[in-house]
């Protein structure tokens, strides 16, 4: 298997740039007490010759010297078993405490198995900034979306009461306090309570108060009513890939990311919940089954316009009424 060595005039060989990139990343991980060296030479215990090491990490822990050797492979294809066996022999010869292989294009399944049995770590470079090795990784993200599925209104009044028959008309009816203060419509009050989590954001059925002894007018007839709602809160689950922008390594044996920082792609949860983003699916886990995801995001639907997110909710509670739940 030939290494990728495309050159342009006096430009440094690509595989050398790969080694230097891995060296810089590893040096940023190693702290101040470890000595990280690019192109080190260590005499083999068995071979009695100087062995070339792409990257070495040396650290003194109490009276014990620790040696880690790293082999960099910028191959056009995944690293195979032969390369792993060759490096394992080198790591054994220099008596390294740990051997690590870093590949630009991953490893074959057989190579991963052999490396694991020989105690060799197998890492793939992940670098969203690089030009030559620019790549990304996607991790499974589970979105838990909590929302008001439906509601029904409960209305009571004293004396003659005239109200619209249709629910959509009733929830849009303006309410006023006795002093003429506008309290908003029942729908706006409900939205306000939800956005401030005065309605629990947990699946269930909840009774809420929208107005107590409030004044409404319909077809010229004024009525004083109490109005509330029974709200059904549901939760939906959506699983899909989330692209990660970072610089570090992917551990092929443990399916883990090794990095100092990361940035995720934009998450448009509204479009995902609507089914508008390719690669995402809605899950039915009503049977209590678990979902394996590397990341989890909980979101709650927001309702109404920006005025329904105001902090002051005094107008929604006329005549000293207390907020329920």
C-alpha cells in the first residue's frame, strides 16, 4: 500500500504535513509535563538499531519513565493488518508503554481487531479545519420535543352569558378586568403560561386557569366568566445525525471522540420535528424502550408572538387570582 505523497514543486510531501498536524494536535493534548517529539529515534532493545518514531511522548511519573509511540499513516485506503503488525513489532522493540496508530482514512475491521489484541490504539484524524484532510463526523442526536397536543375549555358564568359556540372563536375573545385593563385572549394567556412553564413541560393532563371573574363581550352582550382549560401535554422523539466540527481523533475501538473542543452544526429543531430535514426519523418509544444516542437535546415548543414571552404576567391574573400549578 503506497502512502499519499502528492507534491507541488517545493511543497512539503503530504504525508509529512500529516505527521506534523498529528504532532501539533497531540502536543495540545499533552500538557506541560510531557515531552512530545516529532521524528524521534530510539534504539530497539531486541534489534539493537535506531528505530525511527513518527511521534513520541515521554513523561516521568515518579521514578517511572513512560513512553508512548505514535505511527502516522496517510494512506489512500484504510490501514490493514500488515501495517498494524509491523508497528506492533516496533513498539515492542523500543519497549513502549503504549502504541498508537493514527490514520487519515481509518482501519479495516481486521486491523482494528488485531490492534486491540496487541494493545495498540487505533485513531482516525478528524479535522474540520484542514484543507488536505478536511472531514467531519456525525453523531446520533436524540431530540425530545415537548408540546401542547390539544386542549378543551371550561367556562362558567353568573347571570346571562353569551359566548361564541366555536372553540376557535372563544379562545380569541378579549378579556378585561373590572377596571378596564386588557388581559389578553384565553389563547394568549395559555401561550404565556406555557412559555413561562406555568404549565408543566412533562407529558400529562393539566387543569389551568385562564381568567377568573373576567369581563368579555360577544354580539354586544357583556358577560362575567371564569375560564380555564384542560391541556394535554405530549412528547415526541426524533433521531438523526448531528455533524461535528472539531480537531482531534476518533477512537475506532471505543467509538469515542478525543478532542479539546467542538462545534456542532446548526440544529433546526422546528424543521426536524416537522419532518423537513433528511436523515431524521420520528421514533415511537411509547413501550418504554431506550434509544442509544451520543447526544440528547430537550426542546419545548414556543407559542404565540414575542409579547407572549414577557416576564410580567400580572395582567393574566385579574382580581388577585393565583397561578395554578
